[in-house]
């Protein structure tokens, strides 16, 4: 295979999509950049919106009011996207929402389907569902979903690139690393800047490894998993036949065989773990071996009917036991080497995942962190802020990194090169924009807009709404700070005061105390008057935040398209794609940026 089978979107097409999204956001980004804290002190609603909040909420909840996109945009000059002629106020909510949908990442037609990617990567047979470790036992449903999907992609990339080493940047608690090592046998290095995370990941990996061994052994030996309905029927028939055999009828030795075999394969998955050896010793396996050594060979043939219903992976009839004193020297030596090989493999398996502590930037030399660095796939699951673009820069600059799979998050923590409020530092490597195309245009989003990009449109659409009341409390607090404390902005953050309060009055008093302001200056009745005054305007805040939610996929799409564009600008990257990896209801940051080096040359030389 000389190249990817999936369609590779050309760079010129990415430029076109970036221009389209930028044109829409040039007009609408001011809504996303408006801070909720300033909502009432600045009169944000009247500043940007020229329709009642009820109209916004009605249109957003009634999709039938929205005409097809091609009808609304066809035959128009410069698009206004629902804004007034001076582009200052939103006047057509339906048109705005259609424009937002059209410029969101799923509708830009630049994403590669996950199924297409996996079909290309999985040249060999993939694991059946029965062989996949059940992650629900030790992860929540969201993490389990993310780890299972992403690990399959990573394993496919590793297989395609002919590498066995994976480097997980920002590995956190190490769930992805542990799963990759246990499920796919990959050698994984998890690098995290937090020493606490690293130590926690080591202990968690030890426990998960122990769980994995027990789970896999139980999974292999459980008749409920391995025996089909037909085999169960056969088992019943053969057991009935065996009881009619005069040699086995009422025979205590056969009863002991059945009892001990059930205990060895089903009821007693107890294990003893010795970290120093890095292996798990199954005591029941020893019991089963001793059993077969002591059974009279006369009964083994008759026992085949019972053992035959089990998978060959579970039970193998042993060859007659030869006392060690009767073994030849060559056979003793062969068995010794075989045991050493198995023990070495067990130790190797246990150390497939190595958590490391290090702060990683684009300039980090991985060979300084990983002693046995070799050709690898670099991954990052929900890497925060600048860490995601740093990963892509590392991938491009280091020949030993053969592929990358990056899922970013926390866009509000991205540094922006063209942020007017930033401190001047010519040596800083900025997180956005990443591509040369966007840097030449000096594009700037703003922190509030990047914060809006973290909102989850899909969750809001199914009723998992925004915490409007807490946002409302915070905005009214700002009014009180302006009116009574001469403060337009507070240097300190209120934090999570809302979750610890029982009423608006209680919230205000606790917030003032946290801000080191005299809460006794305001009476309860005065505070309650503020609540009653602004409560009728709560719908304004609700509607405005719904507009910000509608813009979220567009802002996120711009950031991710910039990263895709960066990879496509590189001569040594032969393939790059945006792929929706996760269900957005379970994991809102669901898009992965995937890239590969010059694989065609690499694979031909192997």
C-alpha cells in the first residue's frame, strides 16, 4: 500500500473553508466575546441584539422556522448572516442560526469518517468484542468510551506504521496508556507534568494490570462466554452419557475431577501479586496441574466428553507426567530456557506502560526523557491549551514520530499570537494560530470566544442546558460591586460560591466575603431588591448564552482547521485529517487531528 485509501482533503480546500468560517466569525464573534459578568453593567443585550429574547428562544426551539441554507444565501451579495446593514445588531435569528450551522465543523465537509480511517488502518483482523477488555469496570462511561475508541485508532496507526511504541503526552491518570499496553501489547510511555499524576498512574496501572489478568483469565474460562447454545446442549447430552458409563458411575474420582475443574476455571479467580517479579501467579492453575498429574490415565479418555465442551484455549489434556529424575539433560535445559523466556515475557508485559514526569513543550527532546526512544506514535487525549499545538510541532520536527493523534480541549487556555492584551515576548511559541496561512492574516479570536468554543451544543440541544441561574447571580453581583463598592472589575475570582449557597442573598454575602469586601454594608432586603429588579431580564441572559452555544462549533472548527492546515503545509507529512472520534453527547471535545509521515517510502523499505 503506497498511501491512504481515504480521501485526503487538499490544502487549497482547507484555505477556502478557513476563509468562509473567518468571514462569518468576523461579524458574529463579538457575541462570543461578550463576557457574561458584564451582561447587565454594559447592557450587552441592547448592544448586540435587536430582537426580544423570547424570539431567540422560540426560533432555537422550533427548527421548522429555518429555511434551507441554499434558499437563504442564494443570490445575495456580501452575506450579512442575519445582522443589520451596519453589522452591529442581530436582526434575523433564523438566518444567524443557519449560518452558524453551515460554518460548523461537521457541515464544512472536511472531516474524514472514522469508519473509513479504520478500514484503511486495520489491514489485519481486528479483535472481536469478546477479546476487548471491559473498561466499564474501572472507568466511568465517558472515559471508557473515549479510551476504547481512541486506543483502537492508535493501535491501527501503530500497526500501519510498523511501530510498537506509543508516547502519550499529558497522560494524566494513565487510563489510555494502561489500556493500550494491556489490550494491544504496545509499549507506552505516559508523560505528564504532574508528579502526583505520575505516581497515581503507576499505582493505578498496577491495579488495572492485576484486574486485567484476572478478567482475561475469567473471560477465557467462563462457559457463559465461550459455550454456544448448541455446545451447551451437547454438554448436557454427553454428561448424561457419561453417567451411564459403568466405569464412571458413582465414581468418586470423576466427581473430584468435575469439582476441582469447576473451581479452577470458574469459582476461584484468586491471584497473588508480587510487584518485584512483575507477574501474576494463579494458584488455581497449580491446583489444576496437580489434579491432572494424579488422575488415573484410565479415566482421561472418558473425561474427554466433559472437557471437550470447553474451549481448547481453556483446557489441554496434558501429556503423561515424567518425573524430573527421568528427564534427559537436554530436556531439562530446554524446559529451563522455556521457563526463563516466559518469566521474562511476564516482566516485559508488566512494564509495557511507563509513567514519566516532565513538562513538555514544542522544544522538548523526547530522547532526554525516554532512554530507549524508538520510532513511535504520539498521542494526546484532551490535551489542554497550548499542549495540543505543541504536540503537532513536535511531530513535524522529529523523524522518530511516525504518526500523531491529538484531541485537544480547554481552548480558553490557548495563547494567541495576535492578542493585543498579551505581553510582548518575541521568543514565545504561540498556540494559535498555528498555520502559516492564518498567521499571515493575523487572525485573533479572544479569550471569551475561545471559552465559548468549549460549550457543548449537542448537550444543550437535548436539554442539558447551561447553568443560567449561577451566571445570572454573577452578573447581578457585578452590578452590586459597581453600585456600592466602586468596582467594575474584581481582581479576585468568586469561584464556586454558587454551589455552596441556598439563596441569592446568601450568594451575594459569601461572594463579598470571598472578595474581602464588607458584606454588612448591604442589608438583606437591599440585596433582594436587586434580585427582584433583574429577575425579569433573566431571559435575556438565557437567550444570549444560547446564541453563544450556537457559535461554539464554528470557533472550535476554526481552531481545529488551523491545526489541520498546519499539518498540510508540512512537506514531511504525507497525510493529515480531522476525524470525529467520539459521540459528542458523551464527549463534547470529540474531534481528533491525525497525521502521518512519509509512510509510502517507509513501508516500501520494510
